[in-house]
């Protein structure tokens, strides 16, 4: 008796300790390549080191934070990031959910449809930017399509040369690229809803709309939360679309998102500390927004 | 005729190159050293320099050279990062306004004159056009050897002029007002979309070169002698307004979102009539469109001036210098200077094959230079020009200028006055933080 | 009862038919719009540049120019370096995919099936790293890589990307559904933990592994800055660097640029199509064991 009691708990404990063994690679790797660098960036933000200077950095406390938080340049780039995030989040979320619902209710070609929608995500961002730059060229397809749709002729919709349109253009490229990805996530989530529940509701007389609103969507909550947090983080981190577009002539001010600002501040202006400040601020923003998102959805869940 | 002449010259050069013996440097005898050279991509220059490197390493067997090229718009960022990690290449070249931070932070080494053909700084300066080495001379020491010095003049496509009913030899634009008027006559559109441009600016990485001379012609300044930023509001506003009128929000004659003017110009496909570029563009035209080059359908005219210009200011010239990493070993530095000196001693070959101009007096007087079409136009402008602004924050100021001018040009952007205020504020901030 | 059952069915079939048609139209339109730029790339890659930006645009080239592909492969200096770049990209992307799948499986397993103290902290910590944009940490990571003497080597491309937080997340989700009873049984039989992992768990992560492999492969295929930073010889560069260089050189030849883009995309598409059955719309990935 005594022996059994001793072996069971210690077996559990020993067994659980193995958990550390398995996660050890992650701890090692992320410490070196994620935690240390972000701490380094934080440390840099408290100094005044210029990128090329051979002198050791001197500590200046939060002076850089003051400078950045009072510079209109930073707030402009933050505004650009938030504008982009909202602008991309809504279409991405709604379209991917809509497509997923439509696809799940099809009896055939489900896989082909998802593959088609996902195919842009397979391209590298350099290639995608290249293709779209040609499409957005004033002589390119975008103007041709817009002219055809709007019934105008020869009108230049200024996809890259108008400060407001270029924001729309970056959102278009981003949504195009990722809508398939999130559609697949939603389809997977819908697939997890037990058929029995759906069938029961049909027998009870629920029509398609009621089924969707009362059964599918609520049961889809875990996926919905996951997708919305992912879209949020993706959008806040966006970099390559804006970078590649501005390299080729688009106005920097219109799409100067925080990540691009960080990059330019570090390399073009050699100002590593201020780049570090913006990085830390962006990181905190992402943490806060993600947490708020999770809390909000958990609250809703409790209401259900 | 021109083609056979070029062919003969090339053959002669090739023959002389084969016969050429790179110097064997005593200091490198019997020693082994590996050099890394970073430079920006140039399809014409790479084979030329690789050839010289081969000759140099043949004469100095202990030396190996790793020659790497990078995209022009990335090389600065990459070099900066490498140096930040103390991993910079032994030899590299950057545009002077990008290279200055390296100098200012002591990251580049002074010339070791014993490895070169020059005795000292004074001797070096005397062999080049006055003022062209000033950007790399500090406190009596020289830090770079010139790879190229460029100023822009206006290339003009005669065929398109005639097609628009203009006589290129009489009607070519002499003033900025002319440029706009002529462009309006030449431009063709499909609705609002431009299919043929008259003139278009050179956007991209060189606003200090493009826009500032226009301001200076009207008496404005980027930075005054007493350190004030953006002086001469009338001048600045006139240029900003002109630029706004030129773009899609105004007369719709061009914009940064169309394909770069100088690249389209070479193709001669009735797409653009005028483009700003340097003498090196001629080598690009020969390579990509020899028929166009050999026809007489293009010409080069001086950089336009305003009708009521306060003073004549040709395009500012900018330079690339080869510099050496101060953290490289003494041996590597010696080998680097020796190699750079050897490569650059072939000024005429660089001119002939790459059409880049080293501002050495001997080259300016050489037959090769004089025989390049319109080299006199470039030389005349260059002699009256001054070097582009450089300083500790020139890269950032460059970016601020680009933003100011391009934002005014694009639809929905700020008014010239707003852009001017904003520019002045940011440049003042930058100067203050230096 | 039967009448209530009957009439909804009758109503359903006619409105359902209309909804069905509308749904198909919407889906078809969406797919067309989404695929159109890809078709454009394919078509434009075979056109001379004057046609690529011609107005109005002709989808079928008037003049076929497969020579674009030859020029794309040979490069503007005719040294076929593109092939070497493709090889580099293949090596790097495959290796990183392999390590990511392997390591994520290990870590995901540990987080899913072992209740050790601090488990949540570790998990949250790993998830937080997803919020760090690469531009922020590029310079410190470069300093570390240099300190480890990783420049100019395949290791330099690979080591900083050995695994990522998303992979851990994916594997953990998947392995949460792994039947614990089987593991218990194996333990009682006296199997060691590593052996259990090797023999039972690792062999059964197919769908998650395929999904993660594709995503990671594509991410590495797309990596522009890091390889450019770490490579110090031309021969070590990867595909995105080649594309950027090519575009800057012969900017006006949009047709050949599209050929370069097409060539660069082929391997990823190939991988995608072969592995997609694991990846797409499967409760397979997330809900192992469910219906």
C-alpha cells in the first residue's frame, strides 16, 4: 500500500519534470534570439549610441522616450499603423468568415476553393510587391479595372500617387494576400462543430440564417478569437508591403508605419536608441491590444 | 564611324591591359591577406574591376579579393549594419553624403600614400580638379580616392521633339519655364494616364542633387553659413509650387510612380523626351540600345536655369569614393590602398567602359574624354558646380527633402507652404541633435 | 408534425437553390479576383515589355517571348548565378522547415502533455515573442550571429530561425488532442519518455507537420534582409536578393521581371500543391481524433 502511494505521486512528478526536458530547446532558443535582443533594444533605448560610433554608449535614462513621444513623426507613424490595421482588419475578418461559411456549405470543390483563395499567400512578399507595382502603375490593370467598373475612361485613380489611395493600395495587397489563410482557419473551425448539433437544429426547424447566428457563430468563438488576435498582430507588424512600395516611389508619409519608421530611424538616421524606443512602444501596444481582445471575448463568452 | 573608333579604342585598351603589369608591392611580398570589397551594382563596372583585381593578385600572389555587389538602395544599410557589428568590409564605396557618417565616426582609415602613386595630400589634390577631393579631406588627412564624380545634365530625345512639332536644336529648353512649356506640348495621355512624358524629374535617392540646385538658383539655401535651415522662403516656395504644378495634382506631366525617366529614355520607345542623368548614362545607352546611341537622335543640354535666376547654379555634383575600413589590419589596409590605387589609375578605361568620370586633370584633358559625345556640356556645368551638401546628418536631410517635394507633388498632399514649414522644422531639429 | 416538416422542406429547396447559386457566384468571383494577379504574372512573363503595360491590356500575348525565362535564369551578366541562388534558398528553406517542425513538435509536446509548474509562463513567454517585429531585433541578432562566427555560411541563415512561436503554438494545439491514454499505457509498459516521443508522437504529427512545413518554408523563401546581411559572397545570396537586384538593373523590362518572379515562385507552389491535402480545411489539423 505504502509503496503504491509513493510510486504514483513520484511517477507523476518525475513524469511532469520531463516537460522541462522537452521545452528546454525553446527556452534556450528564445532566450538567445528573442528575449536577449529585445532587452538589448530596451537597453539601447536608454542610451545615446549612434549606430556607427565606436564610443561606448552613455546612459541617458528616459530622455529618448521623451523625444520620441513628443515627436510628431512618431505619432504620425503610429496613426498610419492604426489606420492600416483597422483598414485591413475589417475586410480580412469579414471576408474570410463569409468565404468560410460559404465554402463550408458547399458540397463539392471545398478544397479547390480554399486552395484558390490561399494561393497568393504562397508568393513571397518581394514577388507580390513586384506584381502589384506593375498592376498599380498608372498604365496597368488596376486603372483599367477601375475605369471599367466605374464607367469612366482614362481616369487615373492614382493608386500610388495619391496619399489617400496609396493607403488603400497597401490594404488591398495585404487583404489579397492573407484572406485565404484566415478562410482556411475558419473552415477548420467550422469543421469542428459537431454535425449532431447542426442536425438537431435543422430538425427543430431553424433556417439557414438562424443556424448561422445561433449555432455556428457562437460555437466558432475559439476560432474567431484566434483569428482576430492573429489579424491584429499581423497588421501591427506589417513591414514589407510598405517598404517595397516606398522604395518604388510611393509617398513615404502616407504609409510610414511604425515598423518602417523603426527601420529608417535605425539605419538611415543611425539612431539606434530612438529605434529601440519605438520598438518597445510597439511591443507594449501589441501586448495591450491582444490582451484587451482576449479579455473582451472572454467576457462575451461568459455572457453566453 | 563612331563604332569602329570605339572598337579600335577598346582593342587598344584591351591590348594595353594585357600588357599591363600591376605593381608588385614590397610590403605585401610573402604575406597572405584576404580582402573583401563591397560596391554597388553596376553591370559595366564589375567586369572591368574584376579584371584589374585579377591582374593585381597575379602580381601579388598572397592577396585574395572577395568582390561583392549590392543593390544601390541597400548597400548603405548593409554596410552600416556590418560596421555596427565591427564586421565591415575592407574596401567599400559609398556616395559622399552617405559616407560622411563613417568618416565622422572614425570608421575609415587615412590613405597610406606609400601604397599609392601620390606623395602626400597636396600632391593628391593637385592631380584632381579643385574642390573635388574636399569631401574626403579632413584635418590634413585624406580618406578616400574618387571613383566617380557625377553631375547631371539634360538628355533630350530629338525624334520625340520633332514628332511634337518642335525643332530640337532651336526649341530645346533653357529655363525651367521652358521645360514645363515644352513638356505640355510633348505629353500624351490616355484620359488622365500619361503615356508619353516630356520631362520628368529624377526621383529616388538623390533629392539633394535634384531639388536643391533649383532653389539655389533663386538665391535660397539649404543651410545658411550661420547654420540656419531652409533659408529664402520665396525661392523654396517657387520651386515647391513648380513641382506641385508639374505633378498629378497640377498639370499632370509626370510623377514618381511612373517608371524611372532615365531607364525609359534609353529604350527610345516614344515614352519620354527628356531625362536628367550623368555622363555614365551614355554607357548604359550603348549597352541597352546601340542603334539609338549611334543614331543622331539624342543630345545633351545644360541643366536648366530659372528665367530670373539670381545666379547660375548647375546641378550639384556628387561623388563616390573608395574608402578603407579603419578596423582592418595594417596589412589589409596597405593591400587595400594599393589595390584601389591600381584600379583607379585606369581612369580612361572607367570612362570608356562605364562612362563614369574620375575628376582627375589628366582625364579631363584626355582624348577619350573629349571624344565622348557632349562631354563638353558636362564639363562646362561641372566647372561651375559645387559639391552636394554633406554632413553628419545628410542622409536624414536627404530623406526629409524627398518627403517634402514628393508629398507636395502627390494628390492630397500638403500645400507648398505647409510642406516648407514642416521641412524647416524637421531639418532644424536634425541639425540641433547633431 | 408532418406538415410542419413538409413545408419548410419545400420552402427550403427553392430559396436554398437561389442562395446556393448566389453563393457560387460570390465564391467564383472571389476566386477570380484573387487569382487574377497570378495569371497576370504568368502571362506577362511571356510578353515583351511593351505589351505588359499596354493599354488596353491584352491577356494573351500578341508576341510570345519565352526568351524572358532564359534571360531571367542567365541573369543580366550571363553568369547563371540565379541557379546558385535558387539552390541556396532551397537548402536554407528546407533545413529551417525541418528544424522548425522537429523542435516545435518537441516543445509543443512538452507544453501539451506535461503539467509542470511554470508551464503557462513558458507558453505565454513564447507566444509573446510573436509580437516582436524582426526589424526591431535585427541588429542585436546580427551581433549575436557575428559573435558565433556565423557569417557567410548556411548556418548563419539557419540558426537564427531554428524555430518560431507560431510553430510551437500549432504543434501544441494539435498535440492537445493526442490521446493521453496511449501515452499512459506506454509509460506503464516502461517506455522512456524520449522513446515515447520518437515512436508514438513524432510519427503521428503528419497534418500539423505538413502545415508548419509549408508555412515555414514559404517564410524562409521570402526572407530578404537577413540573408543579404549575413552573406558576404555573391554565391551565398538567396532568391529575394536576386529579384531585387534584377529589378533594379533592368527595371524597364517588366516581362523578364515577371519571368524571374514566376521562376522564384515555382518551388513554393509545387510544395503547396503536394502538401495541401494536409493543410486545407481539415479538422485534421486542429481537432485530431474528432469527427
